[in-house]
C-alpha cells in the first residue's frame, strides 16, 4: 500500500514537472519573440566595424544604398544590385550601371533617404562622414585596401553589413579562382628567370611599398619595378624610375572603355619614345595594355588583374 502511494505521488510530481517545464518553454518563446529581448535579437543584425573604428549597425537589410567613390560603386553594385540608388562616380566596371548620380554633397545625399552610405577613403569623400552622421545618416567608411587580404576582408565585411553575405562569398571565390589560376601559371614556369614588371602609365610608376599593386605583383611572382628603383615617398614613380628599373615587362593600365581610347596610339607612345628605347621591355615588345577595371579597381576584380598580368609575363 505504501509503495502504491509512493508511486502515485511520484507520478504526480513527474506530471507537475512536465507541465512546469512546458509553461517555462512557452514563456521563453513569448519573451524571445517580443519585448526587450526581441528588440535586441532582431535589431543590429547587420553590422561591421568601419575605417573610423565605428561599429555600424543596421536593423534591417539595406534597400537604399548610396556609394561614394568608384571602387565602392563597384563593390556595392555587385553585392546589392538595384538597391544601390545612387553613386557619386561611375563604377570601374561598365556592366555595373547605377542609374542615378549624386553630387558628393551632404544635403544631396540626405535627400535620397539612404539606409546606408558607403564611402571610399579619399581626401574629399572622407569629409562627408561626420556631417552625414550628424544628420542621422548611417555611414560606413572603407579604408583603401593595401593587400589582397584587405580586399577579401572588406568584401566580406560589407557583405555582412548589407545582408548579402552569400553574394560576398561568391565574389571572393571568383577572386581566389583567378589567383589559383595564376599559381598554376607560376608553377608551369617555375624554372624561368624571374622577371621585373613595371605598372606604368601617364600617372607614373605604380607599386610603391604597402600598396595594393605591390601586393598583387607578389602573387604573380615577379620583381616590382617600383621597389627595384626605390619609389617610396610619392604615390607614383617617375619615368626616370622606370628607366632605372629597366623592366622586362611594362603593364599599362588604361580605361579601354573611354571614348578617346586609342590602342595603337598608346603603344606607339612607348615603342617610339627614344628615351625608353634601351629598356628590355621595349626591345622585346613586352608592353601590354591592361584595363583599369581589373587592375586599379580596389575590389574583387583584382583577381582578374593579377591573372592578366601573369598571362602577359608568362606568355611564350
């Protein structure tokens, strides 16, 4: 009899515990779906730490994006497409068409009612950051990437902020595929003498230390003419620096989509310049025009730029 009573009491306790647990579970569901916890869990889901060390957060997926600068225009139009309502400059990629242009002006940008403004690091554009934030506009500043890894990280972080992580992963994968193809070319020519490459146009000699071009050339597996000639202080080396480096290959970044682009005239400027006549690249006809959209666009397209340089360098 006592055993039966004990069993009944035990059964009642178990039922009570089950009911209590279920009640606690329902209460937790109600709590997490609303109230303070709900606010905290549903807001600030999209975030990144920007170039000003500010944690930028969005409480919803960005649908109205303004891009300030051509590199940012490239990146965000690739990531978010039609959600980019305006840019201050044309993207490097001609396929990334954004219908509206906006002046790099605080009031003009505010009038577009953006969810987020992504700003490319630059002397003029950086001055927009504080005034826009003072007007309550969400702003993320992107510092100029100095390495391929910087480009990868920046692409991934902006993808997280805009709620386009899978697209960002896809862009990064594309870049890395080009780099893997470059590694295959390097391996196939592993016994070739190492060549010196100059990235040079009317602006001067690119590739001073701690710049993206300098890092890109390391992936190609060549000596950097700018480093070889000692370019350190200014952004670009001079023609004298180019001559000093005596490169095996000269890569000429050009906007091949520009209305006044003239391929033959550009090559003639190099091959017919008496000052350059004794350079190895001139003698061996190793001057190559490469589109700026793969070489100077500081976005995932640099993977294509790296591979294009490698194709020129390792061509038979």
